[in-house]
C-alpha cells in the first residue's frame, strides 16, 4: 500500500493514497482538457475533474492550482496543454 497524503483544500482536510485516486477514476470518462491534465490509469483528465472525483469536492470549491498541488503529491504526471 502506498503512502497516505494529508492535504487541505477549501478549508477541508482530506487523506488519500495514490491507489484511492486511481480506483476512483478507473470507471470515469475523462472530460475535455482545456489547460492542465493529469495522467491516471493511462488516461488524461483535467486536473480539476481528477481532484473532484477523488476527494468528492465540488469543482467550484477549489482552484486549478489547488488540484495541481495535490495531484503532484501523488507523483502523477501533469502537463500543460498548448
């Protein structure tokens, strides 16, 4: 089992592992990427979609930079789409 990371987004505290993120996104269809994407399970997701699904957050409650900061903790590949 991988390391569990603690993080705070929108004033709420969360605790997830890399496997939690992979599992929660496994059956989720990626939306269209507009600016930043994260690769999870060999699929590219918008970073906000990935964090929303993984942590059960409302997308309006956090920023793209929040999502990038959290997803980098799990060592997922994040890239900017040109």
